[in-house]
């Protein structure tokens, strides 16, 4: 059985849960109080991930793989969620690195500050900058999705899964998603997939 | 001929120059004044990269690929710099996403603030945090390289190229690299490769 070292609030961990569900693979999860330091214990750092983060996917033989996009890359090999065409593979990588560098640090962090930290946290001063940069990333997605049904090729891939995770909860970080109708249609397209698994219901 | 949309100070762009040199592929470069906004012009955003960044590798037919690690992933396919073993491919991805999320935002930004901005920039207040997080990333590399000659498998791959780029200029961001003897030996191993291309000489 696969074990996912997990946290329900993490969009990065959700990427893995979603792909495993789509692939109909059984897995168990171990939940960590990330804010409370549960992924920084000596045991976690030595046995699970030296970088002290979730998600980590652990295989039955004990091997561990960290970095959400590396995990979904690996688990998607030889499935329909990873393209066979070399140029599509390159563009998939472009979107996945875009996600970790130009999207997640703004879209995810706004959600974190506004939903996980106390209302009087001084980190609220970061919100205008996070919104500026997060909106720029979302606009790049919107422009692409206005002309394409998926980020790469003509069907769902791990590039979509990587970007969907935090984008579909961006409203929790007070992004006004009504600006992005093409992203909304893409959300619905993903959510209609067989075996789709929701992150959680925050309505 | 390949065209690299480039900036000599960018370790991200250097990853591409280094791999293309190792592969003995000819390329021309177009230099951009990134700090001055040359990658944010309407023309650049519409024709080269909507995300307004270098590096971008442009192919003879006009296709453009952004994101340094996506570029070197693509160009390394079917060469000795990308492993054939699926698990090694997964670990390579883990290192490349680690680089963009846990290493570059600290190691590269410290260099940028200390070498590219005026000496009285208020951004110098970021340096202690950048050093704390950058040292943590470098220590993870050091621990791995104390027991392994390369980041993945037993020879040079694009994982090494991705991490080498900013690590070997970390001293310019005032990281004390004498703490990391295994990283130093790994630098020398990479620098002894046939067709190695230096970023520039800052001594």
C-alpha cells in the first residue's frame, strides 16, 4: 500500500491525492500538523524528508519521494496523464515549474496567511504583493485556457492537476476569481472527470 | 540555430548555456537587461514568454520554451544527462523542484541583492532570512554529496546542472561555502567535464 505523508490544507499534497484517485490507486494518509512543526522532527527529517515538508509519497519498500510535482510526474508515467509527445512533455514541465515558482508562492501563501494565521498576523501586509503576483500568474493561465481546453494537449495531464490544486482554492486567499471565466470552465472540466476527488468543501 | 534569450547574470540562463555546451550544440544568445524591464515589453510578452522572464530557448521554427529546468529537461532527453531508470528520473525531478522552490529563491536572490542592487537598498534587510533558508538548502545538498558523487546516480545529470548554477556563485551572495566541502568537490567534478563552460570569472 502507498502511504502519503499528508496535510489536508496543502494543495501540494492534494495534487497527489487527486492523481492517485484518478488512477484508482489505493493509498493511506498520515496527517501532519505542519504549522506545529510535525514535519521538522528529527525522525521525520531523517526517515521521510530531509527538507521537512509534505507531501511525501512512501512506497511499500520504504522508498520516499518528495516534491509534489516530482511525485505526480513519477506516478503519471505510462498513464494518460503524461503525454507521449516530447514537445508536450516539455510544455508540461514548463507549466509545472511555472506553478512552483510563479504561482504557488503567491496563490498558496495568500490562502495560508488569510485562513491559517491569526487575523492580526503582521504577515497580512504581504497580501497586496501576493495578490499582484498571484493575479499575474492566474492571468497567464486564463489567456491560455481561453484558447485551449487543457494546459497541454487536448486532455487532462499532471500539468492541469498541478495548477488546479491551489487555483481552485484561490478564493480562500481572497482572489476574485470572477475575473477568470476560462479558468472556471477548466475547473468544471476537471471536476467532471471520472473518479475526481475533491480537496474539501469550503463553501 | 538555437537562440537563447539570455542574461549573463542569471544562473537559470546559465543552466541552459552549460547543458548546450556539454552537448556541443551551437546556439546564439540575445542578452536582455532584465532589471531594466527588457523582458516585460509588449513584444517580449507576446512573442517570447508571457511570464516575462529569461531564459527562453527558441528553436529554428520559432517555438519557444521557458522555465530553465523545463528547457534542460527537454534538451537532455535521450542523452546521458537524463537517466533511463524511472526511479532515477523521479529523484532527478525531486532535485529540480527542490532547486526552484527551496534553493533558488534564497541563494539566487541573496546574490542579486548584494551584487545587482545599490549598496543602500532596503532589500538588504532580507539577507539574514535568505541566508538562513539558503544555508538549509545547501546543507541538504552537502549531506547528499558527502555520500554520493552526483545528485542522481553515478554520473552528471541535469539535476546537477540545475543545482550547480547558483550554488557555485553562492559566495557572491555572501554564503560561506567553506562550510560545504562535499559541495566543493562536486563543483570540481563538474568543472572537469569535457566541454564545461564557465558562467563567468568573478574572482
